[in-house]
């Protein structure tokens, strides 16, 4: 009897260890037992910054919905000098200082973050941090066109697949000319980045001939081609997609300033404020162009705030630039010269747009479940106060979240 009891106790003990081990495996795979709690219906991730004596610090927080007031006390600190991209059910944080991409998952029960992998691109020559483009769960790209590098990597394995040496967008140009790679967008079997050329030293025109420039990388051949369009002087780093998947190539926000101070004459390719469009093959759409200067007196800006059906909202400034180049920014902050208009893309009719009149600036955050979301800013006593807005119609919005700080990204993972 004692022998039977002894072996019975040992079997029960071993079964207990096995049960704990199986539960731990489930936790490791992010598959939580029903006993541990019910899975959340959705996960919204907000990435935001706050100002500290040491500078700007980034944080990340997950909630089942978008809370009325964002509680940042238990948010995950990401550090400084980072940018984010969300794809599928994961958040990818790019740290420029360490040249790493960190993949984060969110527990579907607790909404806690977990590191799923870290990829280092330190040896690739890439300096840019906001050029990530995802084609699938296991294929993504990033670029540094100034350095002449396109990097292919696998988000599932968090491994570099291939480094492509491509022609630099600065090839043959002055070393005093700087560029920013665009945020990037996916086409049919291709990835594209606009090239934003900046004139930083007055007052020789160093811009390349040929007009607006977009680097289009063909995935199948592993080659990059610079597509140019002489209807626009130079592009912005931001593009904007409509609901049909068309990508609009925006004018550089400082184009009017370049025309004012730099030696840009009538022989230079491209107008300062022409909006272009790129088709799914990576070619400029020759059937579309929209010259803002023919519709309203723009001299600065011209970025798209949103597209809603066939309506496009544009923000711009009507500046009389100072004669002295050193005083070129003295007008900044003058609300009387800042305008927001809505353009009917079919009729070209322009009307004032006042739905954002209570805010000093608006940033488009993305479209989730068919709905546009925006961050709307005003200055408070302790810094920026941001309202996250949900769009109900072309000119009607609901405040869904308020935060003291700056919201840099929001996304819905499931």
C-alpha cells in the first residue's frame, strides 16, 4: 500500500508539472487559455510623445477602443528618435539611433505588448527611419535613396532578405542639395518613394532637371527607376491615397519660397503647385493634373488634409515673402494668411472649409474600418492638446480621444 501511494503521489506531481508546462507554452505562443480571461474584440494602438527636460519621449498604449481620455501612466516607453508602422496585428518600431526594427505583438486578453523579434539594419547604410513599406506578411522594404540603398526584409522571420545597391537620387547633383525619402507606398509588384529635394543654402538653384521625381522599385527584377514628370517642380515627402487606391504626388510645401528666393526661371521644368497622380504600374497619370495656383492664391503649403469621395481638402498659406532671405519665416504663425479649402475633383469648384477652424493644425492618421481619423492640435498651458477626431461626413467630426502631448500614430490591429 505504501508503495502504491508513493507512486500515485509521484504521478500526480509529474502531471502537475506537465500541466504548468503546457500552460506556459500557450502563453509563449500568445494563445491564452479561456481560464485566463476573454479575448478583447479589438485592439487600438496609440503612439504619442510627451516633452521632458531631456527632450521628446515616445510611448505606446493599447486599448480595446479609443478612450475618451488617454491614460499614459502605464504606457510602454519607446525612447526617443523612433517611428512606427503597423501591419497586420503587429507594431514595428524603427529606432534610428540603434538602426533596429522591433516587432511588437499585443496579447489579445491583457493587451500587453511583447517583443517578437528585433532586426538590425546597422550594416546596410540606411539612415532613413520612415520608409517602411509592406507588401505581405513576409515581404517588406525600406529605402535610403540618398545613399542608394533599398533593403528587402522578412517581417515574419525578422531577417534581411536582400540589400540592393541602386542609383543615388543625388547622383551628379551638388553636395549642398539634400533629400528626404518619401513615406513610401505599394503598387502592383512595385514599391515607390517620392524624392523631396531641399534647397538649404541661398540662393543658387540646385534642383535637378526633369521635374518631380519618384523612385519606383520593381520587386521582380530588383531594380529601381527614377520616374520624372516635368509638370511639377519638386515633390513633397508625403503622398495621399484615395479610396480607389490612386496615389497623389503632392508639391513640395516650400516650392513657392524657392521661386521667391532662388534662381528658378521659366526654363526650369515644372510648376510649383501642381498636384499629380501615379497609377498602379508606377507611372505618372498623364490624364490628371491639378494646378492649385489656378484655383486659389497659394504661395506656401498645399498639402492634402483628406480625401472624401470626390472631395479633396487642401491647407495652404497666402504669403507675401519678405525681401530678405534671412527673414523668410517671419510670417510663420500668422493665422490670417492660412486657409483651408475643399475642391471638387470633378468640377474643380473650390469652397472654404471651416470644420477644422477650432484647431491650429490637423494631421491625417489613417482609415480604419472605412472611417478617417485625424489628430487635431491646439496649444495649451502645458504644451499641445490633441483631439483624435473620427470623421462622420465631409465636414462633421466626433472627438474620440483627448491627450496632452502629440499623437504620432494610431492603428487598429484587429
